[in-house]
C-alpha cells in the first residue's frame, strides 16, 4: 500500500501553501526586500512540507498497521466461532504449547498450568446466563473462559466468583506469537472495492445533504468578506445534489 493517500497529499499542500503565504505576508509587513521575502517563504514552505510529510506518513502507516491487525483479529475470531469445538481446542493447545505454557487436553477438557480453559467463541458477547451455567457446572474448580468478548454483567459475575477470562485481544496475541490456524474459515472476507465506495458516495440518499450544505454555503457567502470560496463550493454542492439525484446510484 502506498504511504500517502490523496487526503494526505492535500493536507500537505494546504499546510505548505498556508505557511508560505503567511510567512511572506509577515516578512513584507516588516518591509524586507522582495527577494528575501520570496526566498524565506519558499524555505519555510519546504520545511513545512517535509515535516508534514514525515508526520502524516507515520500516522498513515500506523493506521494501516492498526487496520490490518484488526482485520486479522476479526478473521481469527470469526474462524474460531465457526470452527468445530475439537479443532478449536486442538488449535489452542498447539498455540499454548508453542508459547511455552504447560497445557494438556484430555477427554475434551483443555487445561493450562492447572486451570481449566473453556473455549466458547460466539458471534455476540458472552452473556451472564452462559457464565452462570458454567459456574453451576464447574463449581469451585478454577477455570477461565476463552471467548471473543463478554458482556459487562458476565465480567462482573466472573469477578464475583474469582474466575478469569481470556478475551479476543489476548487470543489474537497468543496466535500471533505462535502460529495462526491455516486456512481460516472465511479468512478472505471481501474488501470494499472502488465501485462499492463510489456507490456509497454517490447514492441518491446523499442528494439531500449535498443540497442542504450547498444552500448553507451560499447563504454564508452573504456575511463574509471573502465570499468566493463559499460561492464556488456551494454551487458545486448544489450541482452535485442535482446530478446525484438524477443519475446517482439507487439504494436498492
């Protein structure tokens, strides 16, 4: 993936031009020679461009890493929710063993370092009713629930009875340190394509917000000293509203 997107480029351009004009105006106010004003404003513009490029590039890479980790985590948890129970226990046993934990699985009962591990991966957060049923079943035996997530009531109930839980982030970290199950069920979820994003952006339901925003900008042009921006932007939004309503993608 490229390090910059169009929004980052526009941000860098905006900050660079703003600093350039601002520095030029300040220097001219103090009556420096024209060539000095131009030279220093260009120098400030180059410095601003470099700093913004570094900062925005780092932020973009951080966002990309975070999004990829979230996608990998969601894919893993979806796989565990759809996989057969015996395969989930086998995957967890292999991951715990590879992570240096003393883990065993006997008669479909998984344990690690003397604590029972109960894998229950569901599409919804685990409820307090499910936790209560496990408390009735295992009584005073120490156990931890391995799951995607818990409701607030379920977490409170576990804390009350001094039981533990290994939730989605910890499960993903465990498999990331060792080895991910392969292949994942539904591991390659469809990504939103350019056509899909265009359909969302130019769907007919967006005509009203475009129209309202355009009218407000045109109205604001009556009360500002520099109305050109408001006139142009408001007119573009009004035209976009008409075009989207006429030839935009239908919601169906």
